[in-house]
């Protein structure tokens, strides 16, 4: 468990916060919450634009499912961000670091790079060649992953208490999930009206929300403090090895179990992701219909899921919320099976969107809140990058084969039944994570 040298992130054995609701309600009026909402939006905006939404664009251009699946591998860069996270922890950003501070400097630099990458994708287009288009998507993903590192660190270091960290996490998830709905729902309506090129240019312009938030944010005091003296290392050795040694020393024999649970927790969601939008296209659903449903009841369901997870974390603790999310998460995959079996009716689609958005909103918030509670002051960026990399690496490696898997199943069963079989398999992949969360819950109570 976390050591007493880092009381801000320490939790009791149940993971429950120590203070009541009044402190949380009072903190809602703080300006940092509004900044966190905007930064969460900026963090989530590029993700689907180099992932699931990109698959919709590519499928409409006649690109094979296998190619769409393989191109989703650009998202692996999000799972490798722990490799350069030590630099984010220890060095100021070039040019702007001294002006804005370490966290805000890296935020601004990464946001500007993401804007350039998205604008480049809009100009190049898939017709210009998949290799060049994929390279621009990779640049965007790298910039976005760097932005995630520093925004996560800012969120954790800006919290004055466990309750405020939980509040900032929920606020971040609201902004993040709103961005996902914009890039997974509203962009479909926009693309139907003006095309994909102008839609991607509009998304690049929306990154200005993050730029403004970065300029308004306050640099957290923690960036000027030395790491907790867990190990005696200096310079580069401390930047690279210190966060890992500190993590394993803080959590002891539970550290490997925590990493295993985190690595499998969202696997069903990752495996389903690249095939969701091609599935809608192959069902014959108009993208404006999908966008309208996602942007209305889907948005409401997402907010409900995020709020439910945040409230449960405050009331019952991080581990209990993590366990509930492990049950709800794979449930959304089963909902897609029902859509394949029942057909593309608006009522069925709406029900699927409610289930999917509530479940993913809840499970995502549960995981982020739990991972945030495990970091140590001074190593925040690297340790959280390590945890979020473990959370995504396996899923992003395997999801590249999703298109090939559906195409193989379609050879014997037909395309839509193949989707149903594949989605069923992805839901079953959630069982190991559920068992690990149960084990972790019992270990932390002993």
C-alpha cells in the first residue's frame, strides 16, 4: 500500500476516502475544476481521430477491414509513453518550459503538435496513400500520448486531497468522454454534411480548447518538489529507475497483481473498438443516424456512467468501484451482439448506445481513479504513464488483428454473424480481469 511519505495519495485498506461530502461539494467552485474539464476534453479529442472514427472514414473509402485493423496499431504509441515519461518528469519543455513551467510547457508543446498532425491528416487524406496518412496519424498519436502524460500528472499533482483528486478525475473523465462523443458521434453528422476533410480540420481547431486551458492553468507546486526519498539514485538513473523502484516498494507483493489487473481491465473494449464503426457501416446505418444517437442519449448515458463511478469511489472506495467496472465493461460488448442479431433498428441502436456509453464511462472512470491513487509524489508522470501503458498495451497489440479475425469468421458464417461471434469473444476476454479484481480486493482486505 502507499507509504506515509505520500499521504496525499495514500488510502486505507478498503480504498475508501477519509473525508466526507462537504469538502467535495466545496471544491466544485474552484477554478481548477473548469480547467480540468477543458484539459480532459483536449486529452480525449485526438484519440478516436487516429482510432475508431478513422476506421469509419477508411471503410467508406473502401479500405479492407484487415488494413483498418492494422492501421489501428498507431495507437500503440499510447502504450509506450512510459518510455519518454521520465523526460516529462525531469526536464522542462523546449522554448516554452521556462515561461509556463514544466507541466504546462509540455502541455502546450504537445497540443500544438497534435493540431499540426490532425491538419496534416485532413490535407493528405487516405487517397494520398495509406503509408503517408498513417505516418501523420502516428505523429498525432505521439503528440496526444505526450499530452496525456502531462495532463494526468497535472491532475494528480493539483489535487489537495484524496477527495479533490477523485473530483478532478471525474471532471477529467467528463471532459474526456465529451471529446470522445464529439469525435465518435457529432463528427459523423458533420462528415455527412461537409465531408471528412473539413470535419478533421474542425477537430484540429477544437484543440484550441486545450491550449486556452493550458494558458489559464496554474503550475502545480509538486513539480518543484523533490521525489520522496525511496531510493538513493541520481540524475538519469533516478529518472528512469526511481519511479519503478518506488512503485514496487510502496505496493510490495501486490504490485504485480495490480499491474496484471490493470493490463486486462479494458481488453474487451480495445478488441471491439476498431470494428465498431465498420460494423455500423456494414449494417447499413447512416453515419448521421449513429452520430445523432451517440450525441443525445449516448452523451447522457456517458455522463451518468462517469458520475456513478465517481460517487461510488467516494462512497465505497477505489477497489470496490474497480470491481463493479470489471463487471459492467464487458456488458457493452454483449449489447453489440444483440445489435448484430436484431438488426439496425433505431430503437435497438439506442439501447446499445445507452448500455455501451454507461458501461464504458463507469469502467473508464473506475480505472483512472484507481490508477491515480497508486502514484507517488515526484514520480507522478512516469508512474501514471506506466500504469496507463499497462492498461492499454496488450489490447492495442491484439486489436490490430481484429479486422483479420472478422474477415476469417465471415468466410464461414457471413459478415454480420461474424461480427456477432467476434463481439461475443471480446466480451469473454473480460473474465480474467474480473477474477484478478476479485483477488486484488481480497488481498487488500487482509
